[in-house]
C-alpha cells in the first residue's frame, strides 16, 4: 500500500494554512480564540444538546477511551492500549504522529517528510478495523467533566465546500494529550512572519521558502543587498531545535547550495539569535564545543533579545536590524488556549494539574499526559520538561494503568473509584542529545543512569560523532 | 543529495494556489488576464525600458537560447541542447518537468509525487553550473520580436514578503514551449470547483481532498446522503486521463479503502461523465473492452453534457444533478492566454502558427514546439495532437537543428538567415496507450509502424496486461 506510506505527508497539508479563516466557534488546537469566546461557545453548545455523536457505551460494548491529540504521549498510549478491553477514539487535528527530533532534518531534505511521520491508523490498526474505534480529524472544543462528554468540531481548513461539523463523544476514560504551543512572548509580528518548527507543514514551509528564495535571488537585477536578505536564514532560539536546524542549514549550504545554486552561493548565511546561552540545559563543555563547531560551519551566533518582527527584518532590543529571507522561531512552548480554557486546577506554568497517577484529581476518569499536563504543587514534584521522552513514557505508563483498571472491571465511567492504581509515575531522565551538523552531535548524560555504563574516556568529554539516521 | 530528489515536489507547491491573487501586470501562464490588459501592460513596459535583465550577448559570450516552459517539449530541448555552443535560459513558473502520463497514479498513492517529476537542474546540469545559463521561476509577460527580447515577471504566489519582480531577457534564439491550458468550454463554476489533472499540485489536491473526505465521512452524525456525496468521485471527460484516473480510483477503493476505511467503504463510488464515447481516439474493440473492465471495477459510466458546476454538485444538460465530493475535470486542452496574446499568425485552433521547421515564419529566430504550436494552414499539414510524444520529438528535433545552426555560425540573433535548416520535422505516430486499473491497459497501434513488429495473436485483440511501473 504505497499510498498509505505517504498518506501522512499529504494530510499534513490539511493544517497548512498558517492563519486559518476565523470561524465561530473557533478551533482550539490551531487558532487562538479568547477565553470569553470559548466560554460563550461552550455555554451555547451546552444549551443545545442536539449535536450528533457517540453515546455513552452500553453493557454489551467495550468501555471507550477517548484520547485528545496525536503526539508522543497520545500515540504511545494509543499504541499500547489493550483493544480487547477498550474501544479507542482519537480526536486530533492531525492524522499522524510527528517524530519531532528529526523534523529539522526534513527542512533541507536530509530526511523526507514522510520519514518523520506515522499515520495513526498504522500505530493502532484497531482504529480502522474495530467497529467502535475511530480517528476523528477534529478539534475538541469543550469538555463536560460532569457528564463524561466532549464536544468536537471537524477540521476542514482549506476545503471550502465542507462546513465545520459539531459532534459530541461520551467517554469512559478521557486522556488529554493535546500538547503545548510555541511561545512568542507577545512579540509583535512573530506569529505572523516567523515559521515554527513543530509540525510537518512547518518544515514544508521552510523548505519551500528556502528554495523559492534561492531561485528568486538568481533573478537579473536583484541587488546584492536584496540577495543577502533573501538568503539570510535567521533562527531565533538557541535550544536543541534551533541549534539542530542551524546545523542542518549550514550542511545544506556547504554541500547542496555550492553545487546546485552556484550563482548565488556566496550570498547565503545562517544567523542564530539567542537571548541567553545556547543549549543552556547542556553541560558547559558541550556548549563550548557546540559553539566552536557551529562557528566553524559558518553559523553566526548573535546574543540578543528580539523586540519586533517585521516582514523582512527583525529588530533587537538594542535597535539592531537583522534583515531575513527565512525566519524560524523556536523559543520553547507554553499552554495552549484549549488548556487555558479548561476549568481545572493548574500546575505551575499553567499546565493541567495532575497527580502522581497522571489523573486530574478534581474530576473522575480524566488524565493529562505530555506537554499539556504538569504535577500539581500538592504532589511536591516538579513540573517535568516538555520533552518527547517524558511524554512517551507517560503514554506508556498510562496505557498500562488503564489496561489494568479495565481488566479489574473499572473500565466504565465512574467505575474505577475503588480500584488500586498501583505505583505512581516516576520519571527517570535518560540524558539529552542534539545534532549540530557535519555528522556531529552532543550527548549529555549527566542526569542519567546510563552514565554508569560508559567510561569517561569513551565519552570523549561527552562528544560522539553521531551517524546521521 | 536526498534534498534534491524532493526539491521538485516541494516547489510544485509554489503554484499550489488555484486562484493566485490578481496583480497587474498579471502573470500569463497561470491566470487569465484579458487581451486588453495584456496589451496595456505591454505598451506600458515598452515605454519604460528600465527593467533589469540579461543584455544581448556579446562576441566573447556564447549565443543565448531562451526556452519558455518546462514541459515535454521544452525539457527535451533543454536536455539535448549543446551547452558548449549555447548558453541556455529557461523561464517557467514550474522548476521541474512532470511525467504527465503517470500523474493519475499519484492521486491515490500508487506512485509518489516526486517519482513523476524531475528538476530542470537535473535535466540540464549546465543551468546551475554555467555562468551564463539560468533557470528563472517566472512567467513571460510579453515578447518583443523586433528587438529579440522578452519581458518576465517572477512567480511568488503564496509568499507575501516577496513582491513580483520584472526583468527582461535578450535572446538569440527563442523557443516557445509554454504549453496549453485545460478547456472548460465556458461552463460556469468549472474553473472554480473542479480540479484539473495537469500538474503535481493538482494531484496533491485530489489526494488531499479524497483523504479528507474519507475522514470527514466517518464523523458521527453525518447523514448517509452526505456520506455518499463526500465519497462520490466524479470525473468529467472520458479521454485517456479521465479513464486512467477512474481506473486508479477504483483500484484504490477496492484495495485500500476496504482495508483502511472499513467504516465507510460501502459509500464510495466513482462516476465517469462523458458527452460522447469514452476513449474516442481508440479502436472500437479496445473501447468496448475498456467499458467492460471499468464497469466490472465499479466505475459508473454516465453519458451526459455538463451545463453547470456548483460547489457540491454538477448539473447535466438534462437537469440531472450529480452530487460530488471530489470533481476532476479532464476534457482536453486549448490555447493559453499567453498564446492568444502573441500577435503572430495562428494555426487552426488558435495555436502559434509554425512552418515545417517549427519556426514562426513572420519573425526571426523564434520557434514554437509542443501543445502551444501548430502547423500553419499554408504548410498543408494537420495540427498535431496535444500529446507528449509530439512535444518530446519536436524538442529533440529542434535541439538538433539549433545545435547544427550554432555550429554553422548561425547561433546569434539574425545570423541564421542564410543557413540551410535541413530536413523538416516529420511526425510518426507510435500508437496510444491507456491504463484502466486492475493492472490492465489498452494499447492501440493502428497508426503505428510498430504494428508490423507484432503478430496479431500476440496482441490479443490489442490488449496487454500491463505491469504497473
């Protein structure tokens, strides 16, 4: 089935429009409606309970686990859930999972887009096979915790003939794994002009713009200044994503641009802007090594705070202008409007507050995993970092927990009150990695138990020559 | 260089918007400005001769062949041109060639998009290597035959930060290979709602819509009638493209939809609408066979004339409504607005009139090949069909002719007047092929010399079981 292998790539285009036409009620995952708008919508739909949907499960049906989102956390859970015990319904505006650590490599073609994405139907075949299991390409627009029900709206951006369609789903267990959204710190123009690097369509847009600019800069009469602007790739944010993307870009320039765009090869440049240290979570020696390697590859490192983003330049807080052709933004993530709209106790930083079993303690049968959830202060545990390895292991833990609960007869709504949930979730950090281009990568194992397995001299001060996948 | 293999796929997205924002001067390949607009624009740029560009070649430079278009004709010429004799400049809104006969197979994933596209820079490496050779992602907006010069405008659809840029190119030889455009016979709504099947982005749009509709039809509460509409694929035009696409679709339904979309597999249907006979250029027996096979595959054949296209249905001349979810239009091609705007004698059907050496006889050093050119009535030769095999062989012939002229010292503008052009172009039809799904194809060799090489019993009444590529 070759079509299936590419299915994901294609469907990524569903959400390609960066500014989908505003509709009321607005989709929550992708756009940013105000809380007031959301509440207004929610009370409107609460009054009108006639939307079609999936009714509460009956005695002869399997209990239903509804999963919001299709990222690391949601997909791991979907993969591991026992489909003999539960029917599974996934609601997400994206019908595939993205292998985010390799996304930067797709922007310049080191990897193909479809290599970093996997369709939900392949992660859990029961979704297309079982009569009670579904994937819905939709956003969740509200949760009625009391009645064990969510409201959804189909995602139809870019297809004019199809109107958004509202429906409801009753759940026995609800897992919120809807992720976070890119932070722009309210900087004017960032949402409008910068490209994030979180979805396949972002990578596609970066590649498209990069190649278009390479071609346009070759047109007769374009001034040297304009050529330099068109071919100036500016990356804001020196975390692993920003550094990896800068490294990939410099590889691309060294190898491919020199050969295929020889007319303009001397005009292309990569600049990485960071307010503090790059790779601040890594060990000092690794950071020094990364700076040396990136500089050697031709990446210009600029220490600065962006205060304004315009269509062809960014302005730093010291009023320096940096003209750009492609602007990539990668300064971390924060809570999404959907998470903000949920009326449940929050963890520090605004995430959905969870206990050590990843439950929302104030309501029944609802869990939050991945970047959207964080331990409540009452647990005395820190909010875990927004990393794939956290999300993935939470998904794995929760699938196992739900499977146990289901087998113990607690699968239905409100049926798990007296069931022992077993050991709480414990996170063990395995270490951090970041590629920096030129077949080199950093590996930081300080906080990891893996460290014991390596001798220091093998680590060569923490640096491996990583083979590109 | 894996990035390069995918370069084409990406860049196809440059022209993805079906209705690019109207600009003045309008791009001619993609949009449809009126002749008045064009002339007005042209006279405006003629007065203002300050646009930057490539000046006429000088004695120490190679003569310059400018090729408009990157289809079968243009790319074959670009491939075969002697880059030691000429510099080559290609101007096209598309940076790759599309292997059109296999485009239908990409809509359902039988083939990957990039498998049917080849970047210009790979067809002719001199374009990225030689200092005087270029590819410009642009539309030609006017030709000044007297001064051996064309006007161009960059293609920047979808990239807001880049303004269209005007430039001019002086040519020694000009080859117009800009192709034709899909015919809609002035039927209301066809351009707006139907998807053509001529470019990679068309195939991408079909695939996207098909998969989106498959997902949307699975949403709770969608009525049976709406499910049937969403999953009704209507193909207008029973030529080889329409038949091949219908066959591919029925394969997709039989194999992939049954397996991956089992919830909605009973709602999907393909209808092929044709005003006359399907595959009218093929032999009667082949046609009968095709009808039998398509019907067996579940394709509904409807004889009818479309009079109106609306967003969710087409209306036939007998007032029958046919609701659709995906509408594909393939009813042949006709002259583009650019060809219409050229003030040269035309061939029957409105194509650029050419002589037997593929020259435009009224002007110096200008040739037209492929679907945009046709023999003048004065040649007493019929206008050749708009087929890849015609275009490709015209490109091959003209490259050889130009190489000879160049070597004989006639490469410069106005330098070939006294040079013998040798044998005229003669077209020998090799036969026609069309796949009809289920690994079956038609091969019609009636008009071909190849027929002699096969015995009738081998042909099995003209039918081969074709292996899918």
